[in-house]
């Protein structure tokens, strides 16, 4: 009897592990990604980087050279990203803002709109361990 319980327990643990693994795959990118990983993803043409700050903020610090600029405040935010992703809601998208808070909000907006592989860039452009701290290139805006 004791042997059956251990076997059943082992089966439940294995099934639970498989479900967690399948969930991780279905979920896509992690909720948050460090700057170097986001930079590498975009440089390898394996995804998009979108700066979700305002035009005033872009002008203050510049914009990561590989980033598209679509403000979260834009009424057509989701539609503009759909256009850049060419309608592919499984496209890998890294969102960046000043320090990482607004990009997390933007990530949630896109996930709610049906996008599958969306992440927020930790540290943002100007935060600790962000784009500028990593000494990655920015371009002036506009």
C-alpha cells in the first residue's frame, strides 16, 4: 500500500512538473528581461524593441538605436504595434520605458490584446542597470 502511494505521488509530481513546463513554454518571454538580453534579441533580429515613453522623454535622453517609438499614451498604441509586428501576435516584443514601470503596464495591455511574447525591459532607458548604464547606443529624437 505504501508503495502505491509513493508511485501515485511520483505521478502527481511528474504531471505537475509537466504542466508547469508546458505553461512556461506557452507563456513565451519572461515578464521582465535584462537590458543585455533585450539588446541581443533585437540585434539578432529575433524580436522588436519598442520605447513606450513620451516624445518629451525621448528628446531628453535619446532613444535606443534599435527601438521603435510608440508612446503608451498613444490612443492607437495596440494598433501601431500590430502594424509593426505585421499582425503577428506571437512576435517577440521587448518594451522599454524610463525605468521599467510603464513598460510593465504596456506589456499587460498587449497581453490583454492577445500578444503572446511580450516582456518589459528591466531598468528601462535611464534606470539603474538600464540601457544608458549598460553603455548601449541611443539616437537623438526626433
